[in-house]
């Protein structure tokens, strides 16, 4: 009468999506995590300023101090450049180029708050300065402030760099495409095409093409793009992860497994690849092998709740319920009102024949998730084993709101009524059970027949 446990394979697939997202950079930059390239040559062209200050800022193209600072920056002497700019800016606080240069230095030295402040000051001084818009957008993307990053990028793509710089313009379009790749695939595709009009395609572009195509439901284009990346970069973990995710979605497990095994030889500790291998094995019914991978994955990501849940569910399914119990307890300590966790733990306790402990756990679970048919079934079974027959009848009544009775629930109805000495109802459900069971549950059918004879003799 025990219902099947939570879907282990589905849990693996949920973990894949999250790990792919975490292992893929949010923005595409030539030097990942670095500020954008400095504008070369002349300063930004005159542009309409904010109402204050009343007079436009003096162009830094005429400032030998800023030119000297930029020479130091090109020579990688950021300390000297900072000293020059910090002497210059108090006298010229609205010079957009000098503000951008100082922001660039802060950005390069991982002073994110100071860099953001300087970039914003540069934009306030010159709203049409391309470089500060792009730099601020990349910084915001790194901080997961994606909506404002998108706004800055959208504006940047309408502006011209201070001097011709198609690489930086292409970078703005590529970053915009990456931000939009799942939320607005059509806009992302248009932005990527703009980038490709400015610079040649790279393997990262092919990867982005695949992600956009997959988000658009164009699996054929996505698969071709992933293969294009792997032809150029056989060791690309993001491309392997993306292609395998696509194959798993199409249930092509036999194609996915050798790709994963090859990738794991190169990168055995990649969390996304290990998660996908666990899912691939679980989908083929190879749960024991999947558990071996999950045990390794839990060592790599010990604080990951979803991986812990997958491993606990795997232990439960393979008859190792006691090994799952401490994992469930640890997870519930952090999420005590997680209905699915409570339902899984309740199922696990039943498998250990710890019925009295399972009852309160399942009662809490169905209070949080009252439409869960499986939860009511397990509560009915556990309470019946504890001889708490009033709870059994209540659980069966609640279950009946969401699902029809089965031979198993008919038998639970019958035994609960029988033990509560409600003979008429017990006999009715014993008959219903025997009619539905039709030889499939010989032990329970033998018991039902003998109880019917006894009940009939009583009347």
C-alpha cells in the first residue's frame, strides 16, 4: 500500500538546470571579470549634459594630466594613474573621461562600489559616453543587478565609442544577448546578429546561439551549435553540459552518456557534468550507479540542498533508508516547512518500519500540501500500522478528494472500520477490496475472506 517515492530522476534533472546556470558566466567579455578596454585616442565628443553643472565639462582631450594618467594605465602603473587623477578631479569634478578612467582603475582592483560610483558620475557628466555605460553594465551584471545592467546596455548600443572601437561595441551587443537569452530569445538573437556584424564569430558566440535556440524551442539549431562549439573546443564544459541537457530532454540517454564520460575524464570534478551523469544513469534505471556519482557530487557541493535531496531519495529507493535519514534531518533543519522534504522523510520512515515517527511528519506535510494524494496514502498506511485507525479514516477521506480508491486503500478502509468495530462498513470495503484485487494481493485477500466470514457470523 506504500505509494512510490518522490521522483528521483526528475530531481536530478532539476539539479542540472541550476548547475548549468551557475557554471555559465552571465556576461560575455573577452577578459572575464575584467573592466572593458580603455578608449583610445581622442576624448568623448561633446554631448548634452545634465542641467547641472550649468557649463559643460572641459574636454579631457585638452588635459595633459588625464593624458598622462592614461599613459600610466597603458603601462599598467595603476597606482601612478590613480595619483594623477585624484589630484586632477577635485578641480575638474565633471570631466567624464577622467571619471571613467578612475572607475576603470577601481574596477581593475576589485573596488566594485567605488567603480560603480565613478561610472555613474561619468554618465551624469556625459550621458552619451559609451565607455562608462558599458563598464557600468558589466559591473552590474557581475553583481546580479540584471535589469539595470540591461538598461545600461540598451543605451550603450545606441552610442558611439570615443574613438572607433568595434570590439567594445560588439561586446555590448553580446552581453545584451546573453542577458536576454532565456527571457527574450528573439531580442537576444537580434543583439547577437548585431555583434556578429561587428566582429567574427567565436566559440562563445556559437554557445550563445545554442542557448538562444534552445530557449526558442529550436532544438535542431541548438544541437548543431553545441556540436560547432565542441568541434572548435572539445574540452568546453558549458557546451558539453548544454548538449547533454538537450539530449536528456529528448530522452537520448545512450547518446548523452559517452559524451559525459569523455568530458568527465577531462574534468572529473565539474558539478554540472556529475549532476548530468547522475540524471542519465537514473533515467536508465541504474540508480545504484547514480548514487555513486551523487555521493561524489555531495562531496564537491556539501552545502547544496538539492543534491542532498537527490542522494537521500536515491538511498531510499535502493533500500538504504537509514542512510537517507540524517540527510533529511539536516535538510529539514534549514527548511522545516518544506512539504516535499517532509513527505520524502515520511516515506523514508515508513520504509524503516518507524511508523509512529512517520505519522506526525506526514501530518505536518499534508497540512502544508493538502492536495498531495501520495502523502494522504502514506499517512493512512503509517497510522494503520500504529493502530491509529481514526487517523487512517481521516487520511483516506481526505485522499478521496483528490483520487479514486485503489485496492490498497479499500483494504485500509476495511481494516480500520473492522478494528473500530464498525462491522457493516468493514464488510462493505472487504468486498470492494476482493472485487478489485482479483488475485493480485493473495495475503490480504486471504485475510479479507476470513474476516468477512467472521463478520457474517456475528450477524
